[in-house]
C-alpha cells in the first residue's frame, strides 16, 4: 500500500470516529491521535524527505489537504458540542438566552473631582494655568512668606496638623498645609510676572467634624500678577466664574474681610441653594454661604519673592471646593462626599 492509499484510509477512519464523538474529552483525545505531534499524519509530513522525488510533491499536497480537512471538521464538531450543551442547559434549567446579561458596574469621577475639573476648565479658558504643590509643607511657605509670622493671631484660625521630624538647622517646622496659598510663594520664586495660576489640592485642619467642616478637604487657589491689575479685575474674574458655574440667576455678595496676605481683602458669598436666602442649618440662618476669600496681593508678599510692588500688582483668591457642589446642588452636609454611600455618589 503506497502512502496516498494510507492517507485515504486514515481520512476515512478519522472522520468515522469523529462522527461518533459526543464528549469534549473524547474530542481532545481524537485531536491528539490524528492531529497531534506524534500522529500518523504528522509522521507522514516529517518523512517526506525520504520519499522519491516523483512522489514527494503529490504526497505532501495530499497530507496538507487532509490536515486542513481534519482541522475544519474538528472546529465544526466543537461548535456542535457547544450548541448541544447550551440546548441541554436551556431544557434542564429553563435558561432564557434572550434575557439581557448582568451589567458590569461602570465607574465615574467623584463629585469633588468633577467640580475640580469644571473649575479648572473655567479658569483655563480665562488664561490661567493649572499647577499643583506639596501637601506636606514648610512653616515658611504656609505661614511666614504669606505675611503670617509665628506670633500672628491669624495662625489661631488655622488648626494646624504639625509633623514630628528631626529639624535641620536651616529649616523651620513642617506641617500638613492648611491652605493651597503656599504655591503662590513657590511659583513666584521661580516665575516672573506676568503670571496667572490656579492651584487645586487637598488641605488639612485639626478641627471637629460637622455639616460644614471636615479635617481634610479641597481648596483651589488663584493668583494673577501683572502690571496694572486692580480690584476691578478681581471682581470681574470672580463674577465671570460665578456666572459660568452657578448660572446668571444666582446672587453673589462681596464684603470686606481680612486676610494677612492680601490688602484690601474681601469675601465672596453665594445665595444658599437650600433655603434660597431665607436661612437654614447649612448657611447658619444667614441665607448666604461664603465660598472664597480674595483680595489684592499684599506688597510685602511680592517683595519677599523679589517682585517690585511699585511696578506689579496682583490679586489672589482661595475657595473650598466641597462648598461649590453643595451650593450648586443643594447638599446640606459636607460629610456625604466622603461617606462612600453609592446612593449619594451615583447622583452625580
């Protein structure tokens, strides 16, 4: 019997056995027997070199055609077994394959992160640059360079979390920053005017938790320094931000306030979204919620970083980010943002 006859006989036997298989384990055994590395078909292909030249071409072509045909029938058998198994499951278990599958949970950005992105987009469209700074800060940048020396009473308003470390003789105390304002100094030390930046990030205060206070929250700092900047530029910038974020119908209030690193200083408040100005727990019965402090950069702050206040002026502002969505959506407790309650977070 020549090789071609052997291949024909092998084909008949293989396809006959394949037709009788109804189990995945038997199918794998069939594959190893007829298509595996030690199968008769593989042996024929490996021994082609020993055949006479006149037979080599026809035997090689026949063996390859047989391999392709067996592999094709193997895949068809696999599909038939899968379909038979599914049909059996439907019959036994009542599985309705037309029902939709269970959806995978889809993640989304936290409402505070969404707010940061929105605020950044508004200010970058007005020419500001977004920068970030360290959350663990030196006393110098957090207080002294911002016109708040060690004995200044303004330090008492910032319940500070100090960090225990071995102090270098050239350094002062280290702390978790109480505001994002230190980046004013860090940026002005490296970049000369004109400059416009916003600085989002976490800040820390050692204080009791209630509906409007938590030990860790987010702020965004703004700073603009150039020739000829006035309070009108500050008010125009913040009014434009308020209009874009809260809508043109939300009332805005400016009042004088004191911050050591600006002169003069102001506070900006937004009409309470919960009580519409009538007074409630969230706004302390005042009808307003302060969202930021601002003012013209103090001349001493500019001098400390080598900028001449006779040539350049600037404005700065800082706002608590959590209060922004609270005002926008009428949320009456800041703790909801960090309670990990998906019923709350999925609303945004």
